[in-house]
C-alpha cells in the first residue's frame, strides 16, 4: 500500500523556522519526483517546491523562493521541506506529493500537516 506520511507541522511565530518531513513507502521512491503543496483556507492548492528524482534539480514558488528548501534522502525514502523566515501567509495545510509520468501517470498524496504562523 502506498503511503506518504507528513510530519513536523505546528505553530510557529513569524520569522521562525520549521522542517516538514514526508516518509514514503509502498512504491519505488527514487523513480518519483517529489513535491510539496499547500492549501490555505479559501485558496486553491498551490505548488510550493519540487525536487527531481535524484535531487539534482529543485524549483520553488516565487512566494517561498529563498526561504524554503526542499531536499530528499532516497536511502530513507523521505523528502523534507525546510522553512525559514516564516510569514503568516505561509499558514496552510502542507501536502507531500509523489509524481511520475512514465510509463504511466502516477500521483500519490499524503494526508497533510498543518502549519500555522501566528504571533
């Protein structure tokens, strides 16, 4: 059974830091690109960061560029999102996503973890 389990969310002050983890199982982790998405109340789900299969390439939403870092450890089947200089507008449920397009289109999602940035 495919599982993506996020952890590390919580309440932090503006300017603080938080590291999210996503533990994957039940599929060949190293063949999937991994992403973090987030969804705030009343807003559409937004792509935050993506990392390629071997971790060589990353990309970020403009809103988090320079503050967030995505990384992965294929030996541990885990992807991380290091968040720094957090802002109230970063408040959202953060979701882990696994995606591959070949030979078929697969997309797996975790259950999400709440991040709240508030003073």
